[in-house]
C-alpha cells in the first residue's frame, strides 16, 4: 500500500514538472521590439487594417496598426494583440510575427502577420494598449466564408478583401519572433 502511494506521488510530481517545463515553450507570451523613434503620443488617431467592423476579409490578410495623421503620434510604448473569437464567445490570442521589413516605425506604421491562415467566417479583434491609457483601442473584423461543419463545406467569396503592404510577396512570411502579444518600445 505504501509503495502504491509513493508511485502515485512520484507520477504526479513528474507530470507537474513536465507541464511546467513544456508549457512555456508552446508559443505565445509576448515579444518586445525596441524601435528608435521620438514618438510621445497616445492611441488617438490610430487606425487599423482591416478597419473596424470590416467583413469579408481574406483569411490570408495581414494586420496593420498605424497613425496616418501627422497631428497624432504613436505612444512611446504600446502593446498589440490579435484575438480570435471561439465558438463559446471567448477571445483567444493568435500568434503573429511583426514584419520589420514592411513596417515603418518612423512613419508610425507596423505590420503583423498571422503565423497561420485565419479561420473562415470568424470574428477577430485587434487590441492596442498603451501605458497610462485607461481603455484599449479595439477594432473588430470578420473573415470571409462560413465556418466548417460536418453538414457542409466552406463558402468563400471570389474576391475577399486582403490587407498587405504593397511590396509583400504572396506566400512569404516575415522573419522574426512569433508572439501572441507584441510590445513596441521606444
């Protein structure tokens, strides 16, 4: 009896140790990108592509966070996170990569590429937060098509909206660290 209890205890400890070691390496967390700029603004004037409440967005779209108006500057530090709504209505972060080659920090423009194609017929949100700002800036968009089910196939638009930088090559992924949340720091 004592040996059985000991074996169970060892098995539990080994399982917990394995979980602690493996879970942090499963992607996610946050990645800090240090950018040399003079920005001292806030979230006012920020826009995104896809824009708020856009629908029919292609599953291969990139995410663009930018400040297009000269009177509004990006904050010195901000966080960007893209989330997908699941079937229960919960929001879960997706892994993206900051495309440094396509971004223009001096011009107030950052491109993020989802590491996997977005799910069809799904709502997404782009959340941008800055220290000292009470409310995050959140925009929502929905991808083209219909979610798959055992009852039918995916219906896709023939010409979905796709947002990518002008010089982005089809099928190419930027190099860089993948993360669920990116922290841009001046």
